[in-house]
C-alpha cells in the first residue's frame, strides 16, 4: 500500500447511527459512574471527619479520666482501672492506623480522578 493515500472505510447510515448511539450510551454510563464516585468521595470525607471527632472525644475523655485518677483517692480497684485504660490505648492506636490507610486510599482515589479529568 502507498503511505500517502489514507484508507477510508464507508459505513452505512444504519451502522453509523448504531455506533453513535452506543457511544452516547457509553458516555452516559461514564457520567453516571463519575457521579457515583463523587458521592463516594463525599461520604468518605464525611466518614473521616466523624472518625476524627470521635477520636478527639475519646482523647478528651481519656484526659478527663487521667485527671480524675490523679485527683480522686486511690482504692483497690485502681489496678483494674489502669488495665482498662491500657486496653483503651490499644483501641485508639488501632483506630489511628485504620484512619491512615483510609487517607491513603482517598489520596489514590483523588489521583485517579485527576487523571480522568486530565484525560477527559
């Protein structure tokens, strides 16, 4: 074949309309998916805000408990309370690790959306 002459393919009107219809339906589906992704992103941000508020409240409660522990007279049950307090610390650390992984996923999602916007 000669490189200077491009090759043309002729479609019938029916084939062209069918192809255009498919393209439009694909575009609609992509827009629906993008809308769903944006809603998901908003829900994840809201979840992160709620989790941070919960962690802050838990830390404040821990601070208040520590204050009460210092101010109130000591009894035999103090050792039991200290054991429960250490369990609380473990739960807070686990929650912080989960939040970090959630933030990493959010960052990856934002990068993918940025690439989609740059492509589209």
